[in-house]
């Protein structure tokens, strides 16, 4: 092994191969990621244990009453709805409101 002096200190002048540097970098990253995964799993188990001790059983709620179906095609403010839809379409298409003609509006 050749030894050089740099500012009075002895330095090994051996070049490290690039594949070794890449392998070490990727290895360190994966070891760090595995450590993060393990820590997250541990914290998850701890939080489950803590939440399990503090959990109070919730009372069972009664089934909700059935909601009456709205009357078909009854829109109270149809003019306002048409104006809002046409303004939104005109803005999206980049045209004037006068250029849009809405023929029908159907509930989906």
C-alpha cells in the first residue's frame, strides 16, 4: 500500500471503487428505511395498547329512521340553478354566457 504525506500527515493513497461507494450508500439507505419501518410498527403497537386501555365502549346507536325520498325533478330555484350552471360552463370553456344554451337539466 503506497503511503503519501499531506501536510505532515500520512495518507493512504488507495482509490475506492465506485461500485463500492454506490453499494455502501444504498445499503445505508435501506438499513435506515428498515429501522424506520421497525420503529413505526413499534409505535403502532404501543398506541394500540394505550388506546385499548383508555377506550370506553360506545353505546349502540339505534338504526336511523328511513328518509323520505324527495319528489322527482322538483327544483325550487330552477332559474338560479340554470344561471349557476351556465356561468360555470362559460368560465370553464372560456366563452360568454350568451353563447351557452342549456336545453335540459336532469338529476343523475
